[in-house]
C-alpha cells in the first residue's frame, strides 16, 4: 500500500482519503496544543500560506499520547489553533499514532522513514535525556517520539523526509520550498 491508499477521519468524523492530495506536497504532522513545540503552528501556517497555491497541503493530526499535551475535544483544539495561530489548514480527528491503537497511516509513515536522531543542540539533548527515561531503546525503533514530528510527502506520494520536533523549522520550510 502507498500513501494514497490511506484515509483518516476529519474533525467531524468523516473519512478523508489521502487521494485528495494526489499531485501535491504534503506535510503530515502530529500536533499538540499544550507543548513546548506548539509554536511550530505559526511556522506551519506561514508555510501553508506561502505554498498552498503551489500545491502544498498540511495534514494536521492532533494526538494526546505525549504527556497529555493535547487535552480537549476536536472542536476545542480547532478553536485554540484558530485563536492563537489563525490556522487555515484543516485539522483531523484526534487519534493515537503509536502503539496498538495507532491509525494505519502512521504505521505506513514510520515504515517509510524511521527515527534518525534529534540532531544537535540543547533541545535535542533535552529530548534524548527525557526519552532515555521513558524508553532506553528509543533510538532503535521508528515510533514517533514526541509532538510535532513532521513527515513530508512529495507530489508522487513518496515519503521523502522525517523531521523531529527539535529540527529548526526553517530547515523544514527550505525542504518544502525545494519540492514546490
């Protein structure tokens, strides 16, 4: 199966097929409203506004699996994003992305691009130290490590990049720009 064979549920519970994204560049991101990385919404919205007319889409998938940092209903999450970040891209239903209850799309994404590390710098070091306490073997599995992990899917449906939340958002934006 490929990217276009999957679907997720939108915030209203309707099926939303990845086929809607054929021929487009897609940023798939697991989001949270109460995380230190939540300000990534600002950069993601800027990318959306800059590249949307050129065929760029954002698949915003809220998830509450990381320290309970996405409380609230789908409607409350949407209101938060509108109020604080004026997001215009659609949000999907809050789901699990790791473990037995993970949506199938995330199993596919992780199979295409596994974890390659947090990079360097204070945020990367902090994430590594925190995760060692949770999962000593975190480096050796493809599971999503935290909120705002981003996957980039090219216009042909190939998963071409995975960016951990510690990655500078300008690097993500530059990567997307190169695909436009």
